[in-house]
């Protein structure tokens, strides 16, 4: 779901994927009683269904899309909620000595972030000016040796500048990484009904149309 400033309304985007990996995209404007079909994704969504959630930034919903033509390669696809059209977001020049193994998106202070995984490191980049490729800035490079039981997919929850901490979700474990001292903590979650969960950040950000 995202806010469309051009129409002063909220829109909900639903992606349906059948067993042949064909997608259908529909959009609903809150306050109406119908869904409209819009052009489908130009590529297959990456990963399992629970990772299909797009990241809302600057009036656009952004997805990490696996490039079917190139192994271990991804595309950032954005959907502009105003004109309901797709556009590819250019990625940073990673300058990696190792090939990418995994890829995910995050949001920090209304800026789009990329989490680029190699065999040994997780690099976190932030796009400070949306759709401006030159504004990509690498914030952190985290060695995976700091994170036990790492399995590959990372969800960026929060970057705290006040106490120099990163909050990350690695497959149902919350890691708090202090990027000044390089130390890691795994906080216990009391009365959790399941050992498998998905984390997200709650922010009171709704705009009243």
C-alpha cells in the first residue's frame, strides 16, 4: 500500500503469480469498490511469497526482481502510483571482488536501500536522491562472521543514528549490530508463539486525505 500524492489517495497493489510464474498486477484506490488490472511485471518476482512485499519510497513501490537472463543478478523495479507505470532503478557501482549471492531492498528515513550479499559480506547502500544513480552511498559493510546461523536473506528493519545500531532480520532472528564497535546482540522475544516469523517496523505515517 502507498500514498499517491497526485490524487490525494491511498492505493493498494496486489500481485498474483500462477504456477507458470506469470504475474498479474491489480490496483485498488481506497474509497472505491473495484480493482483495476494494470500492466504486468516485465519479469518474475524473486524469492518466496513472504518476500514479495514492495518498499514504498517517494510515491513509488519498489521490488527486487531476479534477472532471468543473468544468474545471480537482480533488477530494481519501481511502480509509480501516480501514473501507474514501471521504471527500472539504476543500481550503485558495487565494486565487489566477489559475485553477488543475494539481494534485497530496505527503507531508511524515506530513502531506498540496497542490501547486497556476497559470500562473506553484506553491503548496505542508500539512495539519498530517489532515481538519481549518482546519489547511491555505501553506508556499511558487515562481515557475516559476526552473524551466526546466517542463511542468505536479510530484512533491514532500522538504522539508529542515535546509538550507532543496525536492526536486521536474518530468517526469524533479530540482530542488533553496533557499527561503531562491531558487536552483535540477539535480543530474546518473550512469549513468541512460533520460531518462524517476519519482522517489520511500525510507523504512524498515514496521511489523512
